[in-house]
C-alpha cells in the first residue's frame, strides 16, 4: 500500500537522498545536474521543501514506513499575474525498486486532486524526456495530452535530449472538449513483409522506429504513430472501400526535396506533386500498394481555399 502526504522541512534529509539517487540514475530527466545538487546544503533543501500557497511536494511511502520515501512529485504555481492559472508538475521520480506498483499513478492522481482544490488554477503542465515511453504513458493515463515537442531541450557533454511538453486542463474554456477528445492517435497498416516495409517507412520516409516485434513494428511520425502489421496471408487490394490513403504532414521547405527522395527510390507516385487545397501535395504507394500522401497545408488553409 502506498501512503502519500505533503513533505515538509522535517523530510529534508530523506528527500535529499532520493533526489540524489534520481539525478544519479536518470540524469536525462532533470535540468539540474547531480554535481550541482550535491552542493546544496540540507538547510537549502529544507527551505525549498517547506510548502506554501504556491507550491508543495508530495512524497510516496511504502506501507506504514514513513522513513521509506520511494517517490516524489512537486507542484509549482506560476507567480506572474497573467499566469496564475498555470501550475507546473516537476521533480517527478519513483525509485526503480518501487516502479510498476502504481506509485507514480498514485502520486499524479493526488497532485491533480489537490490542484483542483486551488482557487483559479486551470491547467497543469509538465515536460518529459521524449524517449521515456513509460512516463509518457503514465501521464497520458491520468489525462495529460501532448502539445509540443522541443528538440534538444536539455544538453550536456554526453548528449542531448528532446522533451515532450504535456498539459492537463483542470477547468476553464475547452476543458470538457480537451479532457474527452484525445485527438488523432495512430494508423495500423497491413503489410506483406515487415522488413521490406520498415526499409520504406523508416529508411526512406524517415519515421522513427520505437519497437519491432516478430510480426509488427511501431514508428513515430510527429505527434502520431504508425503500426506496421505483417499479414502476408492477405491479398493486396488495389481498390477497396474504407481508408483511401494516409496523409503525412510535412514542412513546405522540405517538401520538394522529399519528392526527389521518393523519385530516387523508385517509389510509385500516383498524383502530384501539385499545389492543391492550400498546400503542396503528392500521393504515392508503399511496397504493398497502400496510398500515402505528403501534405504541407493545414485544415484551416484547406477550408479557406474550398469554402
């Protein structure tokens, strides 16, 4: 059983130990470095940990052992008068031996519950390493949605890391729509040969391979993802009802260069490139005949042209 409570200055030593562990084991997840945090005195940690009207840190303890701190999450409210409706969830961490036990979800659920009780607080924000699939899934499970990806958000001598920025609307305009509507998720495409299709989607189109199984693979494309599912027993259908094509968003300044990549790779182009519907478009086929499209425009641009 997980016990969660707000930490105070009395918890400074235990909190500092767990924070040091977090920075040592997952340095890519935090802006502050392990070396810099070691320079903080216990008095500084205690002062920053003491809760006030604009911030608090929750601690998760296993069972009734209140000296066994295994997870933390901090809520910090913005100070600017124009940003007082925003709270930031930071310093989220669960010790490795306490993961996959619901500790992280319990912490986040309690943060959201307490945030809803704060007068005028309308939304929560957080940032997470783009490669941390487990954390992203956890945040999504309590209602956080991605609103942007920042390349090279953190850099060090050993590398750089992209960050996914996420938001949870607590109340206010758009809350009901945002909380109920999840937006576009993914497309699953049946393919005859998984390795051949991966060479096309990952090698030629540049999608990021995040997982490959025996008969399926998952690739990231911007804010969405595509699943390739090997189904060699299915016949290729040139004409069929259902999904006509899958459109992929691309920046206009890279559109024509990508068309040349398709041509160089002997990809079957079935329409375009042509300027149509508020943007440049080209339709082409993958190795199994599935029709794809690169499109530079937006829905708003298309409606403006076609209204």
